[in-house]
């Protein structure tokens, strides 16, 4: 299985978890070109932009800055989720501008 496919599966797992937590307006980006993979609204109505990584992948400094910039411009929060494939998700909050 390709790393791209594994990443898309990880994104779907994160989307399912967000639904369980009561998030709404959840949408995934097409492909993996932008600074975030998922955007959603928290149960409190705040916007959140999420980058998902799986396996041994990680976010570089420039990717973190781009994600934070998008969240800042759009008045939302930025988060990074690492999914290791064993139903474990490690969340890291990168800032809130909402």
C-alpha cells in the first residue's frame, strides 16, 4: 500500500473520531496539496484546521508556519494529528486565533 493511501486512511480515521466528539461541518481536502487536510467546526462553533500525518511522517517548521498562517487569517485554530495505525492519535495544538 502506498504512503499516500495510508495517509488518506489516517485522515478518514481522524474524521470519524471528530464526528464521535461532536464536531460538525467536517470536510477533507482533495489530495495532499494544501497546508491542512481537514477543516471542521468544534462543538462550540470554532473553526479548526488539521494536518494529519501517519507512520513515521512528521511536520517540518515551514509546514507548521503555513498551517498557523491559514488558521490565523481565517480566525480558527490549527492542530496536528499523528496517527500510528493502532487506533492511537496524538494531537498537538499549534495555536488558536478564533
